[in-house]
């Protein structure tokens, strides 16, 4: 929840969060995210293994390339 809150504080206009990787499929945690952040839309990448982490990194890299954002 702290990481999500930090991201939302950094970009307050953002109300969408994408999570990827094996940890993102934890139903108990996901319920807590929904409860704590009712105005945020969550997308959980359906990769049921830790390869989802690589997918998430590819999505992040693609976003940065498309937006011109430099890390």
C-alpha cells in the first residue's frame, strides 16, 4: 500500500495502477488495495508466474519510450 500511495502522491492525476508478477495475484492483498484505494482502477496482469515481472518491465519501458520520459 505504501508503494501505491507513493506513486499516487507523485502523480495525483493518475487513477490507474497496473501490477504484474506473481505477487500481484495475491487475492488478500488485492482486496486490501481495493478497500484502501476505492477511486483507483487496478489492472492485474494475468501472468500466473514470476515471468509477469518481465512483462511489467516491458510495459514500463514501452510507456517511457512512447512518452519521451527519461529516467
